[in-house]
């Protein structure tokens, strides 16, 4: 009985065939460009609904968790700090190693939102005078602020907003289903995009993608080491037992590319092998799967600078501040499902006026990098869970330092 090809298998096949067609069928590759643009338009189509409903839904979940008081607040703040720091790591690596330098791709329709603004202008314009217009224009930060404001108001009215919360939950499921449908078309979109990109710009594109992969993996490795430093400095424990006891969870995350699918195993290992209390493992870890994406934040930062480099667009300090904000805020409610970062990238890029067409360049390699990102994400969730549990005084140090074979 033949095994059915998984989506990421199809994506890789589509990328390889697209490259070959771009090299050997250069005269015909231009006819595939409209199909690639249609696929990119489908991604753009779901960006605004994703921003609005995922953040609204995420705030609802966080508001439920906040009833746990100090525990939820402390975990949430640490998650947001680590995500913001992770974006900074990504931006730093991309600016140091410049993976897109030397590759120039011209756009027929350059973005109209790319303009220099002072921090004062950014602060004033972050509030949308017309939220509907903000959505129509794709102004990311304004949509985020409106979503947060609406979610906060829903929290304040309590049970009176139950019907609206149910509607938001339903709309969130609808948007995620739409995203899944778009993602299913990824192999064909990758084939079309890679064909005309390679045909127009040559095989040199692949060399830059190789450098891009190395930069991403390097930044993710630094983040992985930082988790150990956090355990050593904040929790004041040896990080080596943690890393050795989380190998099964990390392997599962690598295989599934889904933080939420890895949750049951992660919770079990944190409780039985690492010594985290039941309350922390059952609450803080799921919260992290919903709001924390350290590796994805790194990836989004690197992608933004990479695309700016290949499109010849200069990013200033203000743009980097916006990138840190949007990648951090946008992580709420948008984590945990395979392929989600592809759409989330549209949100981050549009926040600083970068063309979403850049997404097509890295689509073929995104799925492989997503496996590594998921592993880093769940490791970060587990790290913060352990740290908060240690702060709460419910951490079992004896279990943590015991050998795995001694745990029956």
C-alpha cells in the first residue's frame, strides 16, 4: 500500500520542479507568473481577518487565564519579553550577515506604504480614526490596536459579551480553515513562483536562499542557548538535565511542526521528568502555545530584513521598532498550527510597507525551517514554565536532578 505524500513533501517536490522548469524551460516560465501572483493574493486575502480574529480570540483566552492571578500575569509578561528579545536576535543576525545582499528583485508595483515616519507620527497614527478603512488599507498596527481595544472592552462587559465572544471563536475557526485551504495550494504556488523567479533572476537565487537558511539556523541556535542561560541565571539551576529530559518533546515537535500537537507529551515530561508542578504544567505551558513564538519571531525578523535587502528597500530605526512590536503582538493567538507563520509574515511585512511578494521566494524552504522553529518554540514554552514554577516555589528539585532511569 502506497503512502500518501505529506504536504511538506509536495512543497519540496514543487520547489525542485519549479527550479528545474525555471532553468530548462525559461521561455515558458513567464506564463506561470500569473498563477504565482494569484496564490500570493490569496495569502494577502486572509492576512487582515487573521490579525483581527486571532488577536481577539487570543485575548479572550488570556482573559480566562488571568483568573489565575499572579501566575498568569507573570508567565504572560515573561513570554512577551522573550518574544520581543527573539525578534531583536533575528533582526541583528539579518543585519550582520545580510543574506539578501547581492540579489535584487524588481517589483512592478512597489509598496505604497513604505515611508519614513518619526516615532511621534507612529504613536499618533497607531490609533485608527476609521478601523474599517484601516482594514481596507491593510494598516497592520492600527488593526492590532483596534483588536486589542475591542478585546479589552469585551473583557469589561463580562457575560453580556458572551454571544460576541462565541462569534469571534467561530470566525477564528473559519479564518484558520481558510488558511488551511490556502496552505494546501502551497506546492502549486511554490512551483509557479520558483519557475519564474529562477527564470528571471537565475540559479543565484538558490545560493542566497542557502545563506538565508544558515542565518536562520544560526539565530535559532543562539536562542536555544539563551534558554539554558535563562535557567542558569533566573532559575539558578543546571540547564543540562532540562535539555536531556526534553528530547522526546523536541523530537515530536520537529516531526509534527505543531506546538499544540506536542502539548500532551510536553506536559507529561515536565511533570514526571523535570519536576514542574501539575498546576504550572497544565496552565502555563498551554498559555505559551497560544501566545509565545520565540523561533517564529526570530524568523519573521530575518525575513523582513532579507526581503528589504533583495527589494532594495531601506529600513530605519523606526521600522525596526514596528517590526519588534508587530512580531511580538502578532504572536498572540496565532501559534500552534503548521503553516501559520506564512500568513503571519504578511502581517509583519505589511506593517513596515514591505511587499508581500517576497513570501514567494522562501515558500519552498519554509516548511523545513518550520520543523526547527516548532522545536525551539516548545522548548521556550517549557523553559518559561519551569522558571515560573521555580518562582512560585512549587518546583521539585529532586525530580529535576534525578536520572531518567530512576523515574518509574
